[in-house]
């Protein structure tokens, strides 16, 4: 399930641990710690974060990845790498890099309402594919019950955004 997301293939010595599963029937969430290593020798760096993976048969999401726009993305743009932008939403393009294999499906999925909702989550890395999505904040490692509770609330909120109709109405 997790293997289809880009995060699962980053670096080496990937390790998922401390999983917490919540299942409401329509929505199944797995919250877990994930770490991986990049580089070697003195350049070795370990990344740790707490991730949420959500699955629901009510989701139909094109494959995509959203991450905060940063210097690396700006440099990549100089060499022809393009992220998906929206002419009517320059703020979204300033905040996030959005990419995926089917640009037309991604543009149709990310309505103005969805983009507005995602803008509230400026620091997350969000991936979607089919009936699943996952998100995390690089370096954000949950350690208390209150933090885990807030993370679950964010997941439920993102679930509502991901499963809403293009006009912003709920599928309920």
C-alpha cells in the first residue's frame, strides 16, 4: 500500500515503525514513524518524520505529489523541470510544487476550492494515488498524544477535501 508513494522509495535503509491504525469503516488511517538515509560518509543524513496514510473506497485521486516550493524546485525550473501551475492561482504556485504523470487529471482534481484548502497546510508533503493519500512534514516527529490527535484531525480534514466533489460539496 505505502510502496506506491514517492516517499517510500527515498534514500536507503527505509524503516517504518510505531504504527497506529484507526478504522471508521469508510476511512482507514495508519499513522507511523518513517525514516530513511541519504548520502554517504560525512554527507550522510537521516530523515525522520511521522506520516499518515489514509485509504477509502470513496476516494478517486489522480497520482500526484505536492511539496512546499523551495530553492531546489526553483533551480530545477531553470533546467526545464516544470511543476503544474494554475493561471488563476499564482499564490498556490508560489507556495507549492505540484507534479504527477497526468497533468489534465491533476488540474481537474485540484479545483480552486481544493487548492484553497491545501494552502492551509503549507508545510506538508502530500501524495495521492487512487483510493489513498499520504502526508507528512519533513522533520516533524510526533511524540505526544496531543500531537497525534492533531495529526489525525488534519488527516480527517484532508480526507474531506480529497473526497469532495469538484464544486466543493461533500459526497455524503
